[in-house]
C-alpha cells in the first residue's frame, strides 16, 4: 500500500503560479511512477504530468507543457508540481497518483492504483 497526501492548492489569479506537493508513505521503496492528474467539474480525471520514479523521466500534457515542472525529493518521498502562467481552465481538483506496478503509457489514469484525497486549485480571471 502507498498512502498519498497532497497540499499546496488554493485560489490564484490568472498569470500566477503555484506549487503542489504530494508526500508518499508506505511501500515507497517499490514505487514505479507518480504523477499529477486533475478533474474539473463535470469532466473526467485527466493526466497533467507524471514522473518515472525509477528512471526520472517526465511526461507532460500539452495543456501544461512549457509552463510546468514536475520533480521530486527522493529523500522525502515527495513529488512536486510547479505551474506558471496559470489560466482559468487550470481550475480543477488536482490528484496525486502512484503505482508500484510496471506501467506502459505513464499517462493513463487507470494505470495508477493509489490516489490522494485531492487539492483544489482555483484560478480567477
């Protein structure tokens, strides 16, 4: 089992930035990948950015590519997502996901077995 706790959400003006944090506990030595996903009202959960825990490779959705950075502090078992130039369409609940299984696309929601409770990000125009 892996337990995830997110933090860092809030109300931000358009054009601003924020950093989300996700602390993992439990079977962290078995982590294969972690990532950030988001879900806006009335929409399905979608991929934002993911991090290969074993290899360090990163993946970004086109919607955030170029204005976001996903990175980790391995010693703290913490995953971060920094997003700049926030837009109202970034408004969503942001979830941290993790898996200890080998996965293939790194971007699919069903590939991640463990989820945090989510943190709300609201971007005002």
